[in-house]
C-alpha cells in the first residue's frame, strides 16, 4: 500500500505535489472509478488510478461584446444583475462568455485590477444563480471591497430561494461548518472539522409559491440573509432543512423537479438585495435585482413584503 499522491507522482513525474493535491481536491482523480477522497489515501498496486488533466485556462481573458444588466456604476465599482447560466470568470470548460469577458468589453480599464485572470472580481455567484454581483473598477476599490467581503463587515446579502416543501419553523438561523464533502469533492457538506463557519438567517415568505401554469405545489419562498459567503452555502443549508432549492441538481430532489411542467432549467436561487458601503466614498448603497422571469411563476407578491 502507498499514498495516492505518491502513486500519481510515479505516473506523472513532472507533476508537483501541489498540482496533484489540487487535482484531487477538484475531483479530477478517480480510484477504481470513484472520485478520490484525499491525496493521502492509501491505494494498492491493483487499484485503477485515473487522472483527468483539465485544459489550461487562458492567462488573459478576452473582451467580448455581451449585454450586461448594469444596476449601478461609477469610477470605482459596477454592480451587475447577473443572468442565470453566466459563469463569473473563465475556468476549465468556460473560457469565454463569462461575466469577466463581458466586463472587459464594457469597461476596458478593468483589465489588471486585482490580477489579470479575474479582474475586479471580489465575490462570486454560482453559474446558475442569478442576481447582484459587485465588481471593482479601481485598485483602491478592489482593496476595500475585497476586505469587506472577506470579513463580511457592513455587508448585507439577501437571497430569494424557491424550495421544495416548507421548513418546520417560519424562520431560523443556521450556523455550522461547511467544507468539501468527504467522498464527493465536487460537493460541499456540513462538517464537524476542517470547514469554515457558515451562517444563514432564513425566513419563509408569508405565502407559498404557486407552481407553473397555476398548479399548486408544495413550494415555499425562503428569504435568506447570509452573514458569510461559503461555496454553495444556501443550497447546502436549505437541503439540511429537508427543503432543497428547486432545480438544484447537486443537492436537490430531481424526482420532484421532473414532475414540474416545464422542469426547472436551473436552481431557483436569486441574489435579490445587497447593501454595502462604497469602498472609497464612505456612503451606504442599497440595490435590488428584480425577480428573473423563470422564477416569477414560483414566486408571488407576498414574498416581496417580508423584510428580513
């Protein structure tokens, strides 16, 4: 028996230990067909080890003329209502068509702010999550926004989630640790150690949502105010309540999703409201992104009356 990372090093002697660890963490290594749990796991000579090498990401993203829904913009920052399906920055499998590509065309001076690969990016949204995202346009704003989002000080982020069922209580607070799933490294999970603190304050809207085409379905609109910004945080926390986000292919209930007509094309999660201090002017700003068209059949006006 030997460690997996040592076995991979024998197969790929040009790899560094850090690259091997990164490939394992991102789910690019399988052992006997299963995604490797960790680089230090024990393997035998008879185990089938496969390493998928992701294609390289272009070092410098190219500007692309892609329409943007700009909510606010000045010399220091821009706030965009991101469309569902748009990736925030180039990554393996998504070298073009990203928010960064669109922003570089919209404001060419953004190039190089905070780095060439992800210029201006201080926080992210999942590809299939719609709504408000803030981008820095100056180095001073980049430093201020990065610090604010890292500490979550003086920032209020509120999301709308359409979930299956209804939580047992009308509101609550979830505080635990979120880290990589011990088996499936592409998923996140609530863990007891080696995770980061994740806090979600949630409140069920006073009326349930209605399904498409007027069908009454056991859905709820949940308003989530997050104090942290962990990967997949709301999706993991809603699933932990037994009420996963509708359309969530990773943590959801696909059997229930398939009963919908039409089935949801993405997870019904929207970055709805954002309040923060301007990074250079010292004034508080508040923004709200309209509920996107594909979520409107599930939501009703009652959801807009709640102010967490």
